[in-house]
């Protein structure tokens, strides 16, 4: 079995729950590596696990816990410090119930497809048909105006989402570059 290798500044947790950032790596005489931080004892790789990034407000997450919202993609709105819970969407979750999305996954979900119900499609067809044939001149301008307003709202929403995802990806790349510079 290949032993795990950690790097300097990796956030890790020991089997007893102690968390620290690796600031020292020691190569033992037998060739294995041990890891520590100042004022801590040395730990072998088998006694450690990487700690996933802490969640922040604005992060996009997937719900991984069982329940009716499992698999939903939500954005973190607030952190509830006293219980350690996170507000994603309009529901509080424990941090272990959420998985932070990668930049690629965020990009995938940034362009949601708008699905219209059959009833909405039928109404649009009827409006277009009435407009073409001239059957209903009464209220057609108001209907078209309402449709234009709704379409403008949806387009603005999608532009805002694209801007948000772009900023999130740019910030993520900046964090990765900062991490590489430190290494």
C-alpha cells in the first residue's frame, strides 16, 4: 500500500480530532515521513487526513445528506456559529451534509435550462396564433408587454448568475495561485 504524502501548509486532522497546518516534515530513518506543527508531536501519514476547505458565504454546494433536497445545488447565505450550521438556500444544514462544488461544477450549473410546462407552451402558441391571425386585438399589447417584461427579467437573472459564477471562478483561481506561490 502506498503511504499518503502531505505537503507543507496542508490543513489536516488527526484521528483524535486535533486540527493543524503542517509546518514540518521529517523523513524518518526507515524512509517514511512524519508530519507536525510547532508544539505538536509527530504524526505518521496514516494518523492524518486532509481537512476539506471550510465553507464560506457565497460558496456553491451540493446537498449530500439523505432527504428530499439531496442532490440540490444551493448557495451558502449565512453561517450559524453557535451550532456550526450553514444556511444554504432557505434551509440550515450541518457542514457534513454539504459538499463544496468545484469551479467546473459551478460552471455546469450556471446555465440552467428553463423548462416550460405544457400549459405555458400552449398559452404562448395561442398568443402568437392570435397575434398572427388578428383574432384578438383586445389586450394583445398588454399580453406582449407582460411577456417582454418576464423575458427581460429572466435574461437579467441569467446575466447576473454568469457574473457571479465568473467572479467565483476568478476568486478560486486567485486562491489556487496564492497557494502555489506559498508552496
